[in-house]
């Protein structure tokens, strides 16, 4: 669970990135000797603390975390951005990460003009 943060406006964006430890579907040998595929994974639950812990949305990278696929396409999709058209509340994240070197998650509030 992340620290609670406050959104003082009615709109905000979640910007996130991840650096996979492995590429999608690599074979791995477990301690028991069985083979299994290893898939990097990142899931971010956005929780509305103001409203009794309601899950606003679960965010995951579209298309998964496959660096080999990004290299083939010539396009690195990071950072990903998710828009939220609600605010004036307090939120926190529940983050599930597997087989990642690192990840970054930012709640951004646009400048008002």
C-alpha cells in the first residue's frame, strides 16, 4: 500500500513506467525442477480513501511488459498515462509487481490555466 495523497482538483493523471527483469514468456526452471514461463507484471489499484476504500480502477500496462516486443516494433510505450475525471479526494495505491527491476508511479495534477 502506498502513502495517501490528496487530489485538490476534479481531474488528475496517473503516469507510470516499469523496467521488466525479463522479457515476456521466458522459460525458467523452478527449484523443484519444473519449467514454467516467467511474465513480468505490474498492477496498480487506485483506492479512494475518502469513500471507504472503494477501488476506483485497476491499471495495468496495455499489451503487457515485453521489452522484446517493444524492440521489434521500434516503439517503447513508456510512460503509460491514465486519466481520472474525479478528484477532490484522498487516494492511495495497492501495487502488485513481479519480475521487475524497477517501476515508477506518479500522480500528476495539470496546471490550471
